């Protein structure tokens, strides 16, 4: 996994609560056993008509957000099924940062296994990010989010920060670093 | 320490743990099914490509496999996935593979208790979000993503942050027209979809002591819908009897200490719980059934790990006996063992006489994958656990979540119906 770099991008504002993993990757694509290429199925039932024509008023189909690396969403993002395909699809599509007021637990953990940074912020901060017209800059090292109308710091568990910054998501690497992770975590209790 | 803290302490070799501590725990059991299994295989393939040798699992005797989401095989790809899963279990020497069409099989969370695959005091993880269900057996049970499951399969360990625990006390027995489903919907309505995010929901009190093990399993099953890491009930004689009937008598129970700490304690009076329904598109969006009596339905579904255990079928049969359904109604027992008991007790005849179709165990329609999905604008009342947009079919279909009693009563009238109002 590549180390997580500073991200500067326009953010895609998905104005929905309780976006469950079945919206992120609908069940009909769970049968596919490869781990890559799920980006094309991301938000499939919201993005496409039955014949595969893009639904114009869905935010991901707005050309303005075509190269967006940051996704904003309302409460409880990633709830529902534990399918890791949801994170694989977000990653494959190009999202590297997710910002919400809350994330579902299993989904949240799955993000770090795949090099995606989920950031939990307050309702006020999220609202400001939704209304910004500028690009948003996310600096994991500094734990900051900056845009033209806001500059705030965010919280992340130390071991998750380390895993992302050093690209340690791999099972094999995690194994080697098990003792270190425990030690690191103990010395960085919040 | 409470029961969850004590299980995690024991499994990580510590004398004491507190909420917020990170612990590496030894896992006792791990489960994969026909969605998470192929997901894990994909993770293994990625690791192999990177040069990692994967020749054996940490302990194949502690791994078990279910075929539930896409059986009977929904199409060519799902048929192929079952073949991949079968090859996987053969390759790694996993003996407990519950195969469709070969005796006992069913929904993974149902097999976990029907087959006593998990025992009190154990740490159990599975590649499915409703793994929480099995916490009703006095175990720590939590769902994981595919990468984490792959890690456990190779190492037998996983780390957890010790969760805070919310205690839900039920005072007094639930009335006859009320089921565990009504209570858990009420609770989720009160605390919200993420009200227990990364927390344990423990259930206790006199009402829980009075409640059957199957009822408790309904409660823990739906803790997932409140965002909980796990759900749990302390072992008691009812659980011991339940497990003994399934051949399990040797295990090491864990109980919370007298001075166990909880982040918060919620109290519910059994006599005050109403028949409760969750409206589209979220389990927290609740209403009492009587307030929804004008909602016209297209289908009633009695199935899934939440609502097709033996007692759920008995409850539905009590309502359906001697009556005829007004809307399309399906009953799918959650495991073959339950199917057989329903047959032996004459429940299947009651269903067929009422006009209901009875089908094989599967997650198919509950997750909208196959075997009876909803069309655009169709409205279903269901004993399942989720009603997000498109959960049971078309993204513009609607699902109301209810107890088997409410679902069966609604099947008779074609509208959402409180079982007490049935003529």
C-alpha cells in the first residue's frame, strides 16, 4: 500500500444520511470475486438507469466532481452489511478521504485496510465543508482540514494514522508490526 | 468488569481491561459465508501475488463455513462462487462446511446457535455484520471485513478496542402479543441507527430472564442496526438447557462482576412495549403498528436470521391458522433443522393451508439479491432486520420491519395490522 499523501481536491457533497454499503455497492455485484475494478459499480443504482445510462441529477455524474478525491456525506455513512467491496469500490473510483459526522464501525475499520482515510467531524464543520466553493486540503500528518471558509484539526487513533502514513495496511506487514502497534498504542493513549 | 470486558480480558491474557484499551485477543471461532468467503479468497490472492506464502490456516477446526446469501445458486456466477468456496474448504481442511442440499444448512447466524457452533465465554468473529447475533449465547461476537477475517484465518488473533457497554434492562415479561422484535425496534428508535456505535449492547433484567434464547437472539441480531460492535446476554439455565439440547455441555461461562460498570443503563417496562414497526428507510424510523393501519401492502416476508427461527414460525402460524392470506406471503425457515421442526409440529401445513409459499433457507430476499425480490414501488412487511433503500429489491421499493406476529396479521388483512386487532 502506498503511504498516504496530503490530499487537495474538490469534495463531492453527497447530501444523504445512513448511506449503507448496499447503496455503495449494490448486492448484485457481490458475486464478483476479483478485488479490483469495483469503482464502476460505486453507487450503481443511484448512478445509472437500468440500461446503464447515467442519471443526470446524481452528484457523481456531475462533471465538476469527476476528479474528486474527497467524499462528504451525512450521519452514519457505511452502515449495513460488512461487505468490504464498499471500500474497494470507493478506493477504485478514486476517493481517498471520506468526511462524515459518523461512520459505521466495520466500514470504518475496512477503510484503513485499504488506504482510505475516514474523518469524523462535527455537524457544524461538515456543514461548512458542504458549503465551501474551494478545494479542500486534508493533511493527515498535521491532522488538519482546510478550505476557504474553514481550518480545523481532526482526531484519528494513533495506530491508524501510522498505518496510513507508512502504508502498513498489508496483513503481512501488520503481522510483523503487531508488537510495535500495541506498544505504540499504549504510549499514545488518548 | 462486565461480561464483555471479562471475555476480552481472558482472551487477551490480562487480569483486567477497561473500555478504550486495545487488546489482541485469541479468537475461538471464525465464520465465512458465500459472500465474505470469496472476499477472503480475493484478499489471499492479492497477498500471494505480493509473494506471501499461504499454505495453511491457523486452525481449520475453528473455522466454519455457511452457504446462505446466494443459495440456491442465483445465477452462474454465484454457482461458481460456491465451487470456489468448496475448493477453499477442501484445500485448507475445513471440516464444518454446511452445504446447501446436503442435510443441515442455513443462514450463518442461525447455524451458530442451532448447531452450537459458538459457546459461552468465547470470542467469535465472522465475515458478516450480523455476527453480533451470537452474543445471545454469552459470547463476544462481532463482524469483520474481509481483510480482517483473512488476518484471523492466518493468525487466530485480532485486535479490538474494548467497547463501552450500554445495559438495556427489561423489567417484567413481554405480553403475549409482543415479541423481542418489538422491543429491539423500540430501543433502536430510542437510541438511533448509530446510538451504540462501537459499543456493546447488553440485555438483562427480569424480562430477559423470562425471555427464550431465540427471543434474545432477535435482540442481539439487531444490535447491528444501532451500530453496535456486539450484543450480549449473560448465560443462565435457559441457555444451558438450549445448548444441552444441541449437544453442547462443556464450556467455560463468563459472568459480569457484581460491581460491573456500564456507560449507561436504559430501563424498559415489558408491559409498556407496543407492537412496533420500522418504516422505510431506516430501522430507527419507528411507529406503533396501529398508527400505520392505512398502509397497503404487496407482500409479507417471514424469513432471515432475525425472524425465521422456530418461535418466529410458531408465532406466525398462531395467526395464520385457519385464515387465508390476502397478499403474497413467503415463509423461509432460517435453517433446515428449523424447517424440520416446523414440519414435525404441523406448521408447514398451516402455512400452505393459508396460501403461503414455503421456501428453503436463504438470505436471498432479505438482502434483495434473489428468490423473491421487490419491484419498483412495491411495499413489503418483513421480519428481517434492514430497510434501507432497495434492501429487498428495487431501490424504490419499501420495506416495513416488524415481528412475525405483526407480519402474519398484516398478511391476513393486506394492511399493517396489530395482531390484537385481527378479527
